[in-house]
C-alpha cells in the first residue's frame, strides 16, 4: 500500500478505541493504535547515487566510480538523462583518467 503525505512534516494518525473479542469476553477495550508519518520534501523523481567501488585504494592508484540513476516514478519514463560530477571539488588532486558517456545506451540495467 502506498502512503502519500499531503504536506511536509510529521503527520499523526490515531484510531478510536479498539475492541477485542476473546473466548470469554466480547468487545473488550484494547487501547488505541497510533503512528506518525514523517514526510520530507522530494524535489524530483530521479535519484542519483555515486559509489567508490574500489575502496581502499593505494596512493597513486586507480579508483572506480559507480553512478546509479533511479527513476522513482511509477508512470513516467526517464529519458535523455545527463549529469556532471566535478571530481576535483570532491577530492583535491584527483585526475580523471577516462570519461565515460552513456554506458547504458537505452538499457534499463547496466
């Protein structure tokens, strides 16, 4: 079941008194059920993840990165996706040995 929050923040829900039936009693009070749904802002349907797959790496060694794009929409296709990663801003002295472009080429799995 999908639960969709109508607003950002904590949304509380509490039932009325629950009743329980046992072999010796009928409609006995059993307390209330309650839950809090924490809704956060979501600015888009695409999620981008970055992972260093060769870790640890010796000084001067080569590190591999894995980028994962996840489409959170159940009804919309994700096409023509591009992104840029400024590796020099991430780690000082990092040098790009090769650039890869669109290794998925239309595939849903890479």
